[in-house]
C-alpha cells in the first residue's frame, strides 16, 4: 500500500523566519536584564556663537560586542538589493546609510548598518541628558519592518521632529570611585597558533616505547597594578618631587614639659616604668626594647603583652618578652627586654618555614604574601617579576624572611607599628655621592644638639660591581657614574637577581656601602617641632659656616625617671657619610 502526495500549487512562506522563545515549557519567563559596565567616555564639543559645529563621541563597553551582525532568511529565487542614503544640512542629521544585501539562491542575507552618530545605551552607571540648539532635532524614530513570501517589499520609517526648540543646557551625571589594584598577567614570547609538521625520511622500523614531544611552556609575567581600559595608569602621572624638610626652630631657650606614660594595649591598664630604651639600625626589621618597671606587679602585668609607650606625644609599641630581676639589700630591680610590634611575625611567635614561589610573581607580591595578622605592605622600591621557584628562603619566620628578601635586593624594612604597615625602602634613599645636591629630610641646628662626635672608617672604595642571578637570572655590570669603573667589588650572585632593576638596586647598595666613611653620633631632644628620627633619612646639621649632611643609620630613643620624679627624654642617632 502506498500513500500518494500531490501538490497543486507552489510553497509559500507565510510567517517570519525569526522565532523568539522565552522561558521554558513551564510558562513564559522574562529574559534577564543585561548588565552594562561602562569603561570609558570621551566627549569633545567645541562651540561657536552658541551653535554646535562639531561633536565627537567615543564609547566603549565591556559587556557589549563592538560589532553587531543581523542575519535574516528569506525564501527567494532571485537577487534583491536595496540601498538607502539620506543626507541633511543646517542642523539636521548629516548622514544615514543603510546597506541591504541578499544572496541569490541562498536563504541567508547579510545586513550592514552604519550611523554617523551612535546613541548611548542605557546603563546603570551613567545617565546622560542632552538638548541641542538645532532647527529640527530628532525626537523619536520608529522603524517597522514588514515582509511576506518572496522578496522584501518595503520599509516603513516614522520620524517626529520638533520645530525650532531652544537650547536648555546640558546635564551630565557620572559615577566613579577608587578602582582596586589587582594582579595583571600577560604572556611573554607566547607561541603563535600553528601546526606541527612531521616528516618521515626513512621507512618505519619496529621500536619499543613511545615518541615524546616536548613543547616549552610560555612564560607568564604578573605585576600588581591598575587594570587596563580607558583610564589613566599610575605610571604616567608626574610625581611631586618637592620635599619640605623638618626644620628645628632656633630659639634662645626651649621650654618643655616631658611626658612619659605606658599602657597595656589590651585593656589600657597603666604600667609604671622607670626607664625605656628603643634601639634600631638599618639591618634590623624590629627594634630592640629594654624596660625597667617600678614594681614586681608592673612587671607581671606587662610580660608577654603589647605595650604602648608615649614620649612627648609620640607613640612606640613594644612586646615585653624576656623578664629579669636583680635583688640586693634594700634594692629590687625588675626589668624586661623585648622587640617592637612587628616581632609578632617573628620567631618564636611564628614558626620557621620554607618559602618559595610556585608561579611567576613580582617581588612585591611575594613579600606581601609573607605578611599576615593584619599587616600590610607598602613597597617603595622598583618592582620586578620573579620566575617560578626563583625565590627560596629556608627555615625562617615571616618577618625574618621579609628582612632577608629586602636585603637581597638592596633594600631595608621600616615598620609603622600603629598602622601595622611594613615599608620596603632602598637601603640608601639618597646615594652618598648625591648628598651635596639633595634636600634633607630633617635639619637640626646647634641649639638642639646636646653632643656631636665623629670618627673615620677606612675601607675599600669600589666603583663597579658585577651582579648576576642563577638559573633564570640576569648578569649586569653596575658602575658608579662619572667614574672609570676600574675598582671591582666582589661578585654578587643571588637567585633574586632576575631583572635589571633588581641588579641595579643591589649593586647600588654595595657601591654605596664601600669607600671611606665618617660615622657621627648626635644626641638631641624629642620635641613637638622635632619628631623621632627615622632610619634612612638624610639629616642635616646647620652650623655657622656650612650644612653638614649624612644618612641616618641607627636611632636610639631613651627615657628615664629619677628618684625625684624628673623625666629625661633623649634620642641618639648614628649618621654615616662619604668623605
């Protein structure tokens, strides 16, 4: 048995080939609203006599494609083409161009639309309201597309126009805020896509095993910075090189009322101290602290506690770690030694561990990963990438590993105990051969200096150094400028020398440490106009005839209370300079 199908007329398409479906079989569901993220806006509008003569708009979106393709299908048997061009002058649209192309005997049709002006899409991040002084601005456009079986029959366009409106102004609303920094990674020497060609020059022979094909893994470099897009970076903004030094005032007499207090940070309990010493040098990550207590009760309350000591309004933080006592006839002394606040990241508070980077990271990212317990990093050295497994430190606590990493790149560690911030700065912020033209950080005068002593140290004077890395490092020759480069320092080999910036910083520190030096010791006060000195600062002493400049190497702050209750607060700084 057979079924015969007869067709008496030609087949015609009765419906549109475009089918839009929303939801599922359970019922209609509204499609989700698109999320537009605006990444950049640029507007340039010059005016002449109140009328707009030029308008340029550049708009980019991250959630919208830069190109839009429309595909329509018609059942046609012959090629159909249509082109519309419209142009107006005197305030009306300058140009509008439509191109419609149909492919003969093929169901697909390409459509290309080009507008001279693009309208801003709705966005939750930006709202634009614009009104123009034109004779016939476009207030609304309605396009209706109609088709039926066979070729496209027509396009209906409905346009409404205003009649000579007045300019009422322009209102722009933009939302912005600080953008968070993040890790930005890119590939270095990434291979281009292609094919692997296998060529056989001999006949096949029986072999055991398999043929191994090895391909080098592309190198990936990451750095910590602002993401890309239409926004200014941090490296193209000119820096402010103006430095205002702290100048101690010159006076006939200095009237001071010293203050010396100590509290336990945990509950603000008062701890009575008879003396306090805070000492630190450029090679130390934590200061060494010595405390003497008024009584045994004060010692018991302070041991293994974080203390805040205030001297003339300036705060110091210290951990009382190792208690001691001295008892003699009618004399009891209770004391303790400890370190500054960053000691909570050092041994024995943190267990020693091994550290290594398993992926490509920058040196700032590696050092930031060593911090914990609310401590943050402020790196002021030039950052550089470190290849995978090039950073290796064995059996160190986090603070000790951070200090070692800083020394290996020619830097040192400074800590802000109140903000729990670690700063990585060059060991020589100002090179010793540049101090003559540099601006001092602090300028003292003879009136505030209690004593000043100096001595000379003779050591080899180098003007060139070879610095190189290991397996994945670089080899550089660092020479002091305006020298012959004929006195070589011992060669420096370190796995962290993976970039020329690392070699420059390490080599510069080695050359700055060499040569004949003059070490000075000055003793001065702590006043509202003279804060505690910091390591690495360029200190100036203004004498009658000249300004003495030297780099601060060590700082010791001391406070004591005698039996009559008189308080004495001093600070002693060790300075070093080239001679």
